[in-house]
């Protein structure tokens, strides 16, 4: 069953298919993909019979619908798999038969060992035809630590969180970049990055996001941020209570030595502060307040 990481990667390519073109043409620089052409997601059903064994993850075409100029198949491979590897040439051949245009298979491999494995050429039974996928692995995704650059390439920055998220400057740049992209897109990119990242990286991401002033959207971050806001409200009530205790004592002309002020201000127990506030209106000395 596909993992959240698998679904998040495919979701990003389906929602932003132009990112596949950016990877092939600008990042990898080894595939000639037409420029300034429309990009759209196509059906990934390659079966001519009821079957679930011949269906690539995401299919993208470049060019107008009636004049397709290039086909791109995006496959997410999280681990080495001989059966998955054997499917790749079949996917490429099937899409080529449908389009009669150049086809590129882009394998996204978060694991470096899987990236090396799927980058190896694959011999086929067709004489002279050797298939080679274009692989996007940890070594291919740049380490982006500049928020402006991350905002200019949000999909790549989100993928950088998956590949390089254990480097805090990468996470910080990504979080800062969310304030620079279109406000409506920020939640989406945060969800992509969060679901693609490892658990340890998610925890760091939550901490960074919850320290900013803009809303948090991931499920765990909502809980984390909500807890932080509740703690902030409780802290505010504590400060108000401490101020009220000292104000009542001073207004009644009761001497409050510095040691007593320090004790009152250091208290974080709301129940105790409430008890002091009730006593502050009737005690004659600070010692009675604490007694």
C-alpha cells in the first residue's frame, strides 16, 4: 500500500506537473523538453484489460493536447525492487506507442541506494534497445538554504526537506520561504514537505513552524501549535494574576519587600495565585499572604 511519502511526492507532481519539466530540463539538464509549452497530467491507466499491475504513478504530457511533444512518467521508488525495475521499460514503451513522441521516465528515489539501483541501464529483449531512467535522488536535489531561492522553487524546496531535512538551515529556509510564496499555496507546500519527510525531520519542522506568526496546517503541527497557544494563554493569565496580587497589596499600603515580589512573580501555579489574590484584600502583612 502506498505510503504517505509516496502519495505526497505524486500529489506534488500531479498538482504541479511543470515541476517534472523543471527537473528534467533545468536540474538534470540531460533531456530535451520543449520550452514554453503547456504541461498537463494524463491518465495513468495503461491497461488494455482489468489489471492493477501495469499502472505507473503519474503521467504528464508536454505540449497542446492535440500536438503532444514529450511524455513524462514519474515513478516513486523508495527501495530496490527488481519487479518494479522491470516495469519501467514497459511503461516507457506503452506511452511511446500512445504518443509516438519522446518519452522520459523520471524515478524519484529518496533512498540513495534505490537511486543508484534504478539509475542502472536496463537491457531489453528488443535488439539494440537499452532503457535508462532519469533518477532524482538525494545527490540530485540541491541543498537550498536561501529563503528567496526556496520561494522561487517551492516544489524543489519541499523535496529538499525530504532529501536534506536533517540539515536545519534547509528546514529554516523552507519555513521562511512559505511567507514569500502565494499565501494560498503555503499550506499545500507545507503538507507536501511534511508528508514526504522522515519522522525526525517532521518534529523539527513542527518546532520551526510553530515559532512563526502564521497559521500551521499539518495535523501534528496543528496539535503542537494549538498546545503552544494554550500554554501562551495560561502564561498570560499567570502574569495578570501576579500583577493583580501586587497591585492590591500596594493599593492597601502594605509593604511588599523585594523578596516577596520575587516569590510572587516566580509562581506559575494559577490556583495559588488566585488564593493569594483573595487574601490580598484582607491580610495585614505579606507574611499572612504566604501563611
